[in-house]
């Protein structure tokens, strides 16, 4: 990483441009730029904070916490980095650490954190967002209108038991002889079967995630396959990089270069689109749709056909 003490006037133009994209809301483009600069070890301290922020705002709370930890020393650091660290701690199941960092932020910022969150979801370590909507009612179904049926007409009064009598009867019906609620009638919506199904689904998702390579691993594999001449396998691995780690799109563009293979051109177009270069993406797609030329693909054109015999057909 570059010298953290560098002033704003000494910052690299790439860092300034990445921060501009971040402030303008071009989060995908800003993250691609900052991740590329991080890979080249060109981030200063402000750039690390920008990287933590863009990861947080794009949903990568784990990566955001890792970046924020680089500029925090003994719970001291930029306010934004402390906020990201608190959110990361809450996401990792460390509520005490999250509350400690949140209290530090509120103490040094006079409680004005709403502008920083800017609508981002916040963990329970923070005061509630005053702009958030009120909690929805706990009832599962709303009646069409008080005192009216489904057709909008007022229901006729009948000579039956009152609502209070009905509620009391329902209460008695759900109690056994000991006066305690009946276990079957009082079962909650989430029973044991649903809980077991949810746990099984979570374990299945974890197994799938464990079987996937990381973006860096797929990028290295694509580079190796490309160097060995396996363009089809390289295109598959590089396409996988864009889907696992879209922030590595600039690295995919660098690896592919100006190769004219249709599969690689298609992947290059996807990478250009991820970094916001739509015109270059469409050009790459046009290269992918163009008929392949053996002279540019590097494949041998094959031996020329045998010339006809000058003596003609012996028959």
C-alpha cells in the first residue's frame, strides 16, 4: 500500500476517479477500480476506506470488514471504517464488539450517522433509523374493512354470541384439563419439520459454496489454461470469475487481452459491461459473432488439396 500520509493533492488520479464514481453512486464501476488498485498495491489509507465502503454498499460485508480493519488501530480510525467494522462484527455474530464500535462512532460523530448509512440496513447495535417505515402489523390477514364483508357491504347483525364470548370460547378450547394451553392447538407457524427443512437447506447451500472456487482461483486457472492453449477451458474459467467475483472484471480483461477467439471475446464483452464500458462490450460481442478466421485463431489451416492429375481419368 502506498504512503498513508499522502495528502489529497498528492493522490493518484485513479484513486480520485474511483472516489468520484463512489460518490456518484456508480458502485460497480468504483468497486472494480478500487479492487484493481488494491491488487496492484496502489491504495493509500483513504483508498482503503473507500474500498471498505464500496464493498459494504455492494453487499460484501466480510470483505468490507477486512478492509476496514487495515485502518483501525485499537478502536481508533475514520468514522466510516468504524461503522463498517461494527456492521461486520454484527454479521459475524459478535454483538458486544459491534456495540462497542457503535458507541465509539456515536461519541465522535455526535450521533449523526443517518447521512452515512443513507438507507443502508443497520444492525441492532445502532439506534433505529428515523426514516425507516414503522413495523408492519403482526396479524397475518387484514379484514377488507371494519364491519364490512368481502363484497364491501356492511354485515348484518345476527343474534349470536358476542365477539368477547367467541374469544373466551376459543381460549377454553385450546386448554386441557390442567388449564394449560393445548400443545397441538397452540403450535406455532414454524414447527419442527419446517425448522429441520430450513436447516437442511442452509447446510446444502454451505456445501455448494464450499465446492465453488474463489474468484482468484478461477482466474489463475483461466490464465494457466490460456497459456497452455486451451482457449475453451480458459473461457469457461474466466466466465466463472465474472459470476463469482464481478469485481475482478478488469483482471479478466487484462488476461484475455486482444485474443480473437469467439468464446474469449464473449467473456471480454461481459467484463467490459461490468466495468461500465458498454461500447467496448458491444464491440467484443461483435467480434464473438464474427465467423472465425483460421489465420487469427492460431490454428493450422490444414494441408492444401492434391492437384488434379494431368493425365486425366485413366478410365
